[in-house]
């Protein structure tokens, strides 16, 4: 039995058994529609998931964030939402899942999204959650709660990005993925991985006070960590602000950049074609 299944699977089962709203939404995942598009030579999946409309339309400006109650702070969470403590974090079942066993791992304290000081936490968490893909949305790259530090995790094996990672036999690869530039590195030593991560970040740094825009992915198998950094140019593409038929509510976070593109409106799901998505990736990734 792997380390995570000792605690995580029973935690998820217990939570879903006692929380009708969460159970309903995870049940709905079985019925979400998918279609495939080939973008930059890779088959990506488009998901129609109306429950994600909150995230797709989330106001993430500093003013809007200040005005709302933080939904990751314990005092504001639904009373039925349980948590599993891990270090200074609380592991939660994500109430609006995109993929099976979707978790949010929130800092126990209300602190902003800033990963540079938490890379070691990400590596250790990924080892704890072996069998999961752990990921991070930068404050302006898909995080709906940029003011409250959190990772997310989903059951591994569902994203096109992981298939790319499977093909990287070398310890370090910098190249073009289907959603733009990416940096992949792997190894057994946390300090080396942390140093490599910091070096990659410095390449994209604009200001010493703000971290570069990026999505980060991590998995751990057979004693080896694999990290992928996807640097970002912006959060939302131009079509997000389009008018009438020209509008498509695609608001890319980490999973979208990993090839699971979420649409919350049926019209966008139907309309989104390979050329639109190529354009979306060209605007939001780095090329
Ligand atoms: Zn908070």
C-alpha cells in the first residue's frame, strides 16, 4: 500500500459520504462532456463543466479580492467541509472538481500565493500524495484565491501534460509544450530541484517583490520527483473580453495549460476550435 492511500483515500471517501453537495458534484463529473482538439500537434481535452463558472468568472483584482470573504479560510468554509492536516496546511476535497479526487491544499493561515519559499513543501506534499499530480496556480495565472496560499492536486494520469512528461527521459528539458514554453526537471535531491526551480524563476522575474507568472506541476514516483514549470504571459486571453459571439469564457489556470481546458458555458464548449485554442495558448503561454 502506498503512503498516500493510507490516509488520503479514506479521507476523501469519508468526506464525500458526509457532504451531499460535494458528493453531488463529484458524481456530476461522470457526466461532464468532453471533446478533443489537436493543438500544436498534441491532443488536448475540452471539458464542459457548468459548475466551474465561479472560477471562470472570478474577479481577481486586488479590490474585488479585498471585498469578498476568503473561501479558503476555515471560518468561511462550508460547515460540512472536513480537512486533513498536513504540516501547516489543510487538505480539502475541492468542492468544484475538474478531475477525479481533486484536492485543494490550503495554508492553515491566510497568506498570499507565493511559491518561492514553499518549493520544498511542494516536493514533500507530492511525496505524501504519491499517485497525484500536485499543481500551483500563480496569483495572476488562474488562482481564484490569490490572497490565500494553496496548492491543488488531482489523481495522476489524466492530463496531456503528463504524457509529455512521460516522454522526457533526460533530467532537464527546456522546450516548447503544446501550450507554450516549459521547463521540466527531475531528480532525487530536493536541494538540487529547489535550486533549479529558483534559477528558472529568475529567468522570468520582472520584479523582486512579485514572483514570475507561472503554473507549476509536480509528481513523485519511485523516489524521483518531476517538476514542470509553465511560464505565463497573461492570465486571460483577449477572447475572454470579447463582445457577443466573439466572447469565449476561457480563463486558463494550471489544468488548462496542462491540456484539460475547462469551459463553463455550452456555447463556448461547442464553439472552441483548434485555431481558437492555439490563439489562447499563444496569448497566455510564453513562446
Ligand atoms: Zn483566507
